[in-house]
C-alpha cells in the first residue's frame, strides 16, 4: 500500500488533462489497483483545489482524546480569506450523513 507521500507525489504530477482522465476512471470504476479504494478520489479533490491556486494540506490523521480515537481529515484548502475542510467519499450509492454530521460538533 502506498504512503501518503507517494499518493501526493503521484497526484501532483497531474495537470488538468491528467486530472480529467483520472476523474473519468474514478467515475467508471477503472482506477489502477495501485490506488487503495477511495484514495484516488480523495487526493484528486485536494489536487483540484491546488491547481486552482489554493494552499492545501493533504490528508492527515488527527488523534483525539489522548489517542483513543482517530479521525482522518481528507484535506484542507485555503484561498484568500476562505478555508475549507475537505471530506470526500468515493461511493456510487447514497452515503449516510454521519461522516458530515460528526464534523459539526468540532467546528
């Protein structure tokens, strides 16, 4: 399984045409097996912000409550005075609101 740094290196090589090709693969479900399930989409979203000149923070894990709970932040984007936490799900079906709802008490 590739590391976060390896995912970043791979996705940062892509400009808009490569991003479009990877997006088409995500939609078609034909992403190369090198990418762990959902990772191509996750890193693709952050890269799109970066290509549009936002400052980004790549996916990282936050340890809560003395390390007993872990939560991954899929990314952060900053542009001008705006800041976004990025949460992404590479799913074909409807996803429960839980992943989004659990962000609310932390804001």
